[in-house]
């Protein structure tokens, strides 16, 4: 069954019907995620998420054994990829290869929002083996 999550953001908020905003918790203040397409929506092959980083906030500094595609939809900041920092802004598309060390950072004066698409977790395991996550300091 196909699903549509209608955009209902207003006054600068980015929200969609039926999509819960989840905090990344105290270790990542100012970072939230919304999972659009997933097994909850009967998808068997992919997961699409929207991450939002408040000004100055950072995502995990990590690497894992699966690739993902990112599209910046809001704001600007930087992405750290394999030892290099790159400026990013609205409209930029980023491919993060499997096992690439990466981290997203919102600019000090702007919220950074981006979509991230990955294979469904079960498919990631069947293609790449059990998921591993390496966190870096």
C-alpha cells in the first residue's frame, strides 16, 4: 500500500502528517530525526529520514558498513567526510560510502535540515552483513 505524508510545516517548522519528531537524546542536543518511509509504511527496501540540526549542532561522528544518500533541504553547514570538511548548503547532494567516517554540522547561525536515504535495515544486513557502527571522538 502506498503512503503519502503531507507536509504541514509552517512558520519555519518542517513537519509532516503522521511522522513523529524524535530526539537523538542528551548526547546529541539539538538533533532530531523523522522517519518518513520505513517498515512502518510497509516499505521492504528503503528507509528515508529527515534530520534537523539546530544552529551549531552536530550529528554523530561515525562510520558504518552501509552507504547512504543525503540531500540538503534547509540551511547550511559542513560535512566531514574521510578527514576533510566540506561546506554544504540547500540543494547539495552527498553520497556517503560504506565505512566512510562522516559527521554533519549546522552553521552557528542556521538550522541544517537534510533527507537521508538508506536501504531497509534487514536488506542492509543481507547485503553488508550485521550492521556495525564505529563512533569516533
